């Protein structure tokens, strides 16, 4: 563990604790390692999502929207692929 790390105490439901223990044994990792990895991934994903939402809101505030023709073209492309 890094000297720059912080200890965090959290409560988990018994079922999640069992699943985490099983995963730790299967991967030969500690529960703490897996929990820290899960939190890192969660934070990164949500940070990215919030950033992208912010960009989209800025575009919307500028009135930067797709035209009806662009939307129809995209819809046709995706409905053809689904069919």
C-alpha cells in the first residue's frame, strides 16, 4: 500500500461481503485491493460521465443541436442495422 493512501472504513451487506471474499480468494487478491480497484473504476467512470454531460450542456446552451435531417439520417442508419 502506498504511503499516500488513506484508510476508509465502510459497511457492506453480508451478501456483498461474501461475494467479495469469494472473488478475493479466486483472484488471490485482498478484499482491500479489490475494493480500492472498484472504487477507482467507479470514480473514473463517473468523473468521465459528468465531464461529458457538462460538455453536452455547454453545446445545448450554445444552441448546437443536430438538425432534423441529421437525426433522420442517424435513425435510418441504426434502424437498418437493427433489422
